[in-house]
């Protein structure tokens, strides 16, 4: 009996030692421009009994966002199950990024039976803008004029003189009746920025496919706030010059990063014809909300510090 048990253990040991799960990950392509799709291919080879495979990608944070996921039907080869998942992602930040590891879970009848992680993989993301394109602005189309304008000049001059006389008369009459009301001061820079961004999002330009129109309105809003809040003429600077000047003034990394992402994505849409799609709209809304929250949080902390008495 002892010999039979020993022989059985000798036969089962190699089988137990060979029972394992293997996983590989690859990216296609490994180098791309901002906004281009990158597909991660995860292949799992296992002899563990299971009926369901789960993939936890961990989320892309500020760097990338998952746009699609496909799980192919399982295959059986030499007593092992081969499963394959394709995960497509879009990247928002340039540079070299190390992605992963992805966590793979095997389940049987709703119970977790095994977990394994992939290795990390390096992705290189480059900007779609060239150095020479940073100062390029869109050309406005010429105004169409029909016929010769010279024949209407006398009529136009007469109308302008009449309108000027009428306006001067009205202004003189109002000045005599009462003093003009003082113009209301502009709202604080942060309140004005928040109100302008809310009005822009309420126009629904993304939903109507007018992404470029949205970005053409977004950039002046951001640069007006920078000019009012930090005191430099951002409206006369390129995005790169604006971000460089802001980096020497603002010490909050989160605020600098949010302005960098908003201005870079806006330039890509205006100059490189990048189409972010619905995920890009959600991403822009999130960035704008987080930017406002960063400033509000800093203001609240400053007010609390000022209200604390010296003895506390």
C-alpha cells in the first residue's frame, strides 16, 4: 500500500508543479501622438478551472483614458485555456509613461480562484504640434462685397453724420437731466472665470460637433483670467509663452498642470484638427471643475488663516 501511494505522489507532483497561469501584455503602437488610439493586448494562458476573466486596468488618471475593451472567445490548446483581451486607450499628456501593471482575476461560479498581474509597459507620447506651429492662428475669411462701394459713400456719410448728431444730442440731454450712473466694477477674476466657463459649456457646442468653435472661445477665457489674476498680458502670448510665464509665478503644481492640459488640448483641436469626441468633452469638464476647485480651496484656506486670532 505504501509503495502504491508513493508511486501516485511521484506521478502527481510534476502535474501539480506545471499547474500555473501565465500572462503577457503588449501595446500597438508603443509610440503615438496625443489623442491617437493605442491598443493593449493582454493574453492569459492557464489550466486553472474558471468560467470568467476580469481585468482591472487601474484607470489612467491624468495621463490616459480607456475608450474601448474587447474580450475574445476562449481557446483550448493542449489542455490549457487561452484568453485574450484588447483594451484601447487615448493619451492626453506627452512624454514617456510606464503603464500597468494590469490585474487579471479568474473566477469560478462567482468565486475568486486566482489573481495575477502583468508587467508594466512603456508608452511614448509625442505632441502633434511642431515648433513652427505654436504661433499659427486661423485666418479669417474675407468679407464678400458685391458691386462698387463708391456709389454708396455719399449716402453712408450722410447717415453717419445724422446718427452722430442724434447721439450727441441724446447724450447732452441726458447729461443735463442727471449724472450718469457709475459703471459697476467687474467681478473678481475667479468668479468671472467660473461664470464664463459655465456659459461656454451651456452652449452645447460639443454635442453639435462644433469642437473647434468651443476651443476658439475657451482660450481667450483662460488667458483673460491669467491676465487679471497674475498681471501679465497673456492675450498677446502663445500658449507656450503663457505657460512658461505662469510657471515662474504660480507655485501650485495642480493649477499649472490643469492650465497646461487645457491650453495644449485646445491648440491641438484648433491647429492640428484633433477630434477628442465625447470622452474629450467629459475630460475638459473635469479639468475645468478641478481648476476652479483648486483656487476655491486655496482661498478658503487663506481666509481661515486670517480669521485665526494670534492666541489660538
